[in-house]
C-alpha cells in the first residue's frame, strides 16, 4: 500500500454542486485516537477532541456541524483517553445524532487500522474525517459526486498552495495524479482536505489488528485507478496546532456573532463568566506540577544556603512581585526583594541609563551571586528579537553568568525565560484571546501554592491560625 501515483477518476469541483436534501448521508467515522503530542501540555490529561474552543469542547462544535450538514450517524474511532470523549458526547442524542464508539484496544492502530476495527459499525459506504478537523463544506454534494463517479473511494482536496499546511496532492483535470505526504513536489498545489468516502471493501483486505495509515489506503486506491476527487472551495480548520486552535476560535466567534436563529444560539452559548472559568479549569489540569515541585525545592535551597530571592516583573508582574516579596519573606522566611519596589532608583535608572538595563544594573549593585535565585513573572517571558521585555532578558543573562538559579511563571511559549530557566511553569494557552488575564491570575495561584508548600512554609498564616 505504498504507491502514490495513479489515474484518479475525474470529478466535478464542489462549487455549486449541492445534492438533494432528502438523500440520506452515509455514516461518518471520526478518527480521534492519536496522542496529540503537538498540543501538550493541553492534552496531557484530556483528549484533543475536548480542547476548549470558543467556550465549549471542540467535539461539541464538530458534532453540531455534522448534524447541520445532514449526517445522522457518527462512529468515533477512539484511542488515547477515549473514555473521556465517550463520557462527554454520550449516545449523541444531545446533538440529534446516533453515536457509536470503536476503541483501538491495548495498542494504537493508526488512522487506517482504527477504521478497519470500526467496520462492523459503519456499513458498506461511509465518510471518514479526523477528530481535530472542522470542515464547513457540502457533505451532500460530496456524496452525490462519489455516487456518480462509480469509484471505490473519494478524496476531497483544497487548492492550498502551502497556505495552511504543506500541500501534498498533484491535482490535474479534476483528478488526483499524485498523492504523497512525505515526498512533496513543486506541482503539489492542493492538499488532502481531511474528508473522504470509502467502500468497506477497501479495508477488508487488511489485517484487523495491525496498525496502518489512512494515507496508505488512499495511495492503494489511487494506484488501482478507482479514487475519485472532489475539490472543496472552503478552507479547512483544525485544532492540531496552537495556531489552528486560534484560527478556529476566531472563525467560530465570528460565526456565532451572526446567528441564523438568535434565540437558539443564545440559549446554547455559555456566558462569558462560564467560558472564562471553564478555561481556568482547563489551565489547572494543564499546569506542570513537576516544575512547581522543582521550584519549591530550589527556593528551599536558597533559604537553607542563606541566599536571596529577587523577583522581577513588569506591569501586572511588578504588582505581583511586590505582593510575592511580602509572602516569601513573611511566610517562607526567605530574604526577598523586588527592584520595582524602589521607585526612585527604577525611574532614575530608566531616565539616565535606559529601560533595557534597569534590572541588570540593580543586580550588579546588589552583587547577585550563585546562592541567589531570580523569580520572573511575565506573560511572554521576554524576546530580544521582538523587543519585548528586553530588561528581563538582560537581567537573566547576568544571572546565568553569575550562576544564580532562575524560576519562571510565564505564559505563551515561555519566551527567553523558558530557554534559560531552571524551573519554569508555563500557564497553558487555552484561549489566545485570554492569554494575559489567565497568565497573571495563575501566577498568583502558583506563588501562593509555593509559599504554602510544606518545603517552604515557615509560619502559619493569620486566618488559618484563628480558631
């Protein structure tokens, strides 16, 4: 099943080819068993299908879309954390669908092997799509095109030109000439859109419990000359990358702002408060507890060795730094300082020497040394190339030169802090529109966790001591 060239069957483009509304659509298999490693740490404790998009788990959006397109029966091919997906989507009645589940079992079967295992639930012909795809296209027109073609399978393609992912299809005269996900050619201007149709016979010739890829099946059908094609005019959306998650969030936000039935849309959408707090729950599940524990041990060593704790932050991070200095001094018994608390020195250095070196200069006067630790509160973590928080970067470079330990509680990808830190807690991005408020909120959560940690807490806090 390794061939990638063949004579595909010509099919008409998807523009203006909607099928009859009374035609029953085939069942739709959704491949949702992968480990989703590209979306870690968000997917360490939940499957990718349950990542939150626009206030709801992605699976809810995907299932409603399928229902609206006319699909009645969905089969989830589940693997990693599939039980959580089943618990959320249930029998499908909440979405006006019938949902069945096929589980990979003790080993992951790959995209093709998962379909092979699910055959008893799928019937003679069926759609196949991925669990991270949102495909707002005309399912009826695609099915009608397949039935006219007399083919064994159909691949939808999109004129991608390497825009949203690497193109992998040579599409000529409304037919697929070459399909290969590994060996790209300059003639590949289209991409496998992510929605296919198959006859079950194309999977029955394979072993029931052996892993293989869906691309291998497509290539085999292409080689035999029985693969039809359908060019879809609408772009695809996906949540297989952080950028894709952001783009889908924006698309769904715009879509929900102009509902066709406002009263129905309002009743099904979560309030802003519900959305924000549900995002916070996801963040809690995604926090790296090992990094937090390591930070606690590093801070204890600083105290035991008689070192000092310097806390850096800008904007909201500066406010956090002042508050955290109090907590680490009073509760954890660590000698702690925040350069931004000395407003006179901060403003004088900014005026006379420049903003980029204020923290570095402060450290030099304080004789920063190997026994000390620098704690950073920052949303982006600093980035010299983009001239974001250059003062943090300069200070951390000095800290590394002098052997000081670095702990960060940061957002986004962690920036420079993540590159040089000894223990860095990255607040997961669950909604790109709320990166700053979530990061700053959870910075407070994490530092309060640290001063309450048995390794660090030296005195009882007031209200816990009142009987």
